[in-house]
């Protein structure tokens, strides 16, 4: 195997996607809302799982926080 292919395959070893359930994703998004830390991973979770504003409000998120992210929420 050539050096380039070996490097490419070696880089892909650590790029695994962790298994996450919808409930875990909701908890992580809610935790990010409570900390006011809306980073890319939070936005990715919202769009990946199709989280709606009603779900977040039922779990206890503040109305102002949910409305600030309304563009991403279903």
C-alpha cells in the first residue's frame, strides 16, 4: 500500500460517529440551551434529528431561547 493511501486510511480511523438516541440528542440540546452555548454541534443535532420547538418547550427550555433558534427548529 502506498504512503498516501495509508495516511488517508489512518486518518479515517478516528472519525467515527458515536451512536446517539433521540432522547440523548434532546438532552444535549437542552443542556446547550441552558448554558447559552449554541455551537455547531448543537445546530447539527437539531437539524439531524428534526427537533421541534414544542419538544424543547415541553422539556423545559426557555421560550426566548427556543425563539432565537426558530430558523433551525421544525
